[in-house]
C-alpha cells in the first residue's frame, strides 16, 4: 500500500497503470476472487486471534491507555463535575479534590469516592480481559459466515483497516448479541473486594448520591452547594461490551495494517499471495 501511494505521489499515470495491472492479475486468474475472499478472512482470523490473545492477558485492557475502559460516560461526567467544584464555607473552603478524595470539615465527614472509582475502573477492565477469552469462537464464526461482496475493493482500494471495518459493519450487531451475554456474566462473576464488578459499580453510584446528600449545618447539603444532582446507574453490560469491542476492533485494525504493509506479518502462503498484490 505504501509503495502504491509513493508512486501515486510522483506519477499519477504510473499509479493508475500499476493499479490496473494488479486488478488484471486478479481477473486473469493469477489471484482468484475466491482466493481474495479467503485471504481477507484469513487476515481477519489472524488479526482477531492475535488481538484477543493480547487483550485477554492481565493488563491487556487495563494496562493499555489506547483501549483502557473508564466509567460509563454519564457517571464519569458526574464525577468530573464533582472534582471541578468548590464550596465556600466562610472561614474555609472545600475543594473538588476534597470532595472526591474525602475530608472532614466542621466536624462533618465527607468520605469521598476515589477509592471506589479506582476499584470499579479496574474491575471493568478485568472483566473485559476475562470476557476476551470467550471471543475467539464468536469472531471465528462471524468471519466464516460473513459475505464479502466486493473483495477487490476491500483489498485494493480500501484503507489499511478496510477488512476490519467491513467485518464491523457487516457483522457488528450479531457480534454484539453473541458477546454481550459473556460480558454480562463476567461482570457478575469478577470480584472487586468481596462484591462483583456489577454490584461495585452500583455501590459507587449510591456512594456518589450519598455524598451529595451530606448536610453541612448552616449551609445546606453538598448537592445544593455544588449544584449537582443525583445520578442513575447506567447499563454497565452494554457499555462494557461496546467499549471492549471498540478496543478489540482497534487492535485488529493494527494487526491488519501490519499484514498489509509488512510481508513478515503474512504468516502463511495465502496471506503472502493475496496481500502481495499490495507490494
């Protein structure tokens, strides 16, 4: 792919000639359409297997900033808003950091929620890592069953992640339906302390709302003083499934790019034959 783009940059006519030659190779039988389809599916199988192996390891999600899961969006936004606030009590001020980390002011204990948040974030990622172990057969079935309408377009005219994008668009809903029960089960079985990740998240939301309800005599409660409202528990299984799949697709795209651009990443003859068209 890089070679074709380099040629295009310096000679558009030569690029067109090379692309026509490549397509001619396919049409003339040097690389059949069925070989192209099989090659694309093989690339997806290799990239999904490699990505799942990486992500299912300890810290596969949690230790990788590119795919690490944070709290569900509304919950995270509420906690970020809490950290940005301050409460003026005349002779003293409670900062957002105080509210988040916990403090005692005017004899009132504000327990904070940092520890709970840290535990839940780690738990969500551990659940994603554990669920990834169940993803291989789900992805293998999806890739085997997917219908590639225009293999030449995906291979020759698409981006370096075109096959991954096609898999996502053509099988995404089915993959979600197959994967979500695995994630949901994992969220209920992985423990944070002595409770499940799912329960720990519900406890975090409850602790946040309890914090807002803490009253400071003569001033009001934390919620009224910060103009913050209680929050609701979000669908943790749906959120974790979607984010875990996002990370998996991102890693698959990286592996597909390697196969397209680096002959050493083509681990068998079929990949070498099909993706050699891009050299």
